[in-house]
């Protein structure tokens, strides 16, 4: 954990709002550094979120809260936003970028939890375990071996060979499975995992297809009627990625027809906003179908690690301006220089901005001890360390530039 640094705004006045039962590890981390922390168990309604963002400096959410442009219109004090999960599709990251608000997530911390769930469900599907368990609960005794198999020697096809997909491949290989994978980017195979050239090749070859892709326009309904027909008769589909990547009616039809031997689904196109009895799906009550309520990363170990990872990123930004790991922001980081003032400036990425800023510095005869600029197509992010005596005047004049989005100063 980074050490507390004195900032230009008292930390006990920096309001941190954490929603959706963010883990205590994050709450404690913020409290230990003196931030004002408010927590809420669930997500907020549209009106509640809009109102809350009017005076919040740091917002922490999980997967239920939807942060859109309409919520951000009055978020004048918002400095940063943390997604305490892998995905960030619940946030309008482009709008945050334009506002100068970096968004952080936790791309690594729940990798093992999700990968273990995939392997458990592969074995459960191969043995039709959930059907047998349900039958015994109902008082039925059906001891059968038909269509029940070992996973050793079977092929698992991984679509999306990132942090989770590659971990699934390692664990599957340890069980004696053959592993093939497809990714739109070239990835280094781990162990004996074997890349294939196309999604179709994975679908045709695998006994189990597991999806680990983000929600994007290209992945929307990427598994539909055509893709399901390409899969081997009796094969299985697992989706623990995003609910929009599988066409649910097509999957339900393929299971009813007997072409798909089973499925495990943890994510859905529409999910309830809170726990309750209002869940509906075309897949309910189908044979050899495992349905779970978006719990891929819901282990104590994963949530604790996510809390630490995201809170650390947020505090490094608040305390030092570091944006390393931000999903929507130029990434820069400099060590704190004792006794200097740090100016952080976000501006529109147009020619001449740095020249204008350095002109201000030169006019005021300020001494720059360090300066770092990074850009993306829309914004530039400048970090600059100066002597105390002129830093406030420099900040004021930079803020008045027509290209300025936001400027703040750290002590």
C-alpha cells in the first residue's frame, strides 16, 4: 500500500462512495489513509446515482451499477471511478475520458476463482451431476452411466485466451484434457495448449467450448444458431464471460433438440438488479444445464484481492496522479518529489497545448523539476513538478487555457 501523501485538498473532505458490497479490504484501505468513506449494499437507481455523483470524488462499483453519460452530467467533483470487477462495460468510459476521469478495474484478481468454476462445471456437465443431484433431492434414484464420461482425453476449446482463458487451459491440461484456443490477438500458448486459426475451428473440434471474451459489438451474439450447429453433437457450451455473447433462444433450442449435450451459464443478457425471485431464462429446467447467478468471481479470496487492487489504483491516482492500469486514460506515473508541488492537467489533445503550458511556466519563471505528458486520440494528460512559490499561479493560468478540461495541484 502506498504511504499517505499530503494533498491540496484535505483527505477527510474527499468523499469516496462504494456501492454493491465492495469488500472490506477496500473500505479499510481508504479509511486507513483518512478518506471519507460511505458504503451502500446495493446499486442505486438512476435518480439516486445522479444525485450522489453531484458531490462524490471517487465512485466504486461492481457489475450492477450502470454509469452512463446522463449520470455524469453533474459529476463536477468526480476525480476517478473504480470498477471492483473485471469488466468496465457498465461504465461509459468514453464520456469519463472526455471529462478527465480515469476508470480503473481489476483484470487479474478473480482469475483463479473463475477458472476453477469452469473446470468444476466441465466435470459436472460430463457426469450430468446436477441432474442426478436434483433427482435425488426429489426422491428419485436413477443410477445410470449412459452419456456420462470422464473428461480425461476430451478436448476443451477456449474462446478468448486472456488471463482467465489461459488459466483454464493450464488447469484443464492437468486433468489430462486436450486444449485448443482461439483469440483475435496472437497469444503465446502455455503448456501444450494449441492455438487454432478460427472460432469455427474451435467449435468443430471441442467437446467443451468455454467463452472468455468481453462485451463488444463484435462479440454480441457471437454464438448463435449457426455456431451451435457447428459444434459436435453432444458437446457442451460454457459461458462465464458476458451475457450478450450467446443467443439464448438458439442455445435453448439446440439443447431441446439434443444437439448440444449440456450448458453452464453464469451470465445473462438481462440480470436482476438485486437478489430475489424474479429471474427468468429460456434455459430454466432444461436437462444438464447449470445456471448460476453471476458468481464467477464471487469467492472471498477474489473479492478481497479485487478490493485491494482497485483501491490501490484509485489512491495512487488521488495521491500522486498515477494512471497506470486505467482503461480509458493515458498512462503515466512519476515518483513523488519531496518539497515540490505537482500539477496534474487534462486537456483536449490538439496541437500546441504543451507549448502553451511551457510558455506559462517560462513567463512565471517557474523551475520544472520533472514533466511527463501522454496522450490518446482525445485527451492529453500532463504531470509536472514545480517549486512551491509559483505553482498556484501556474495552475491558475493553465486552468484558463481554452484547451483545459481539468487541472488540480498536489502538495
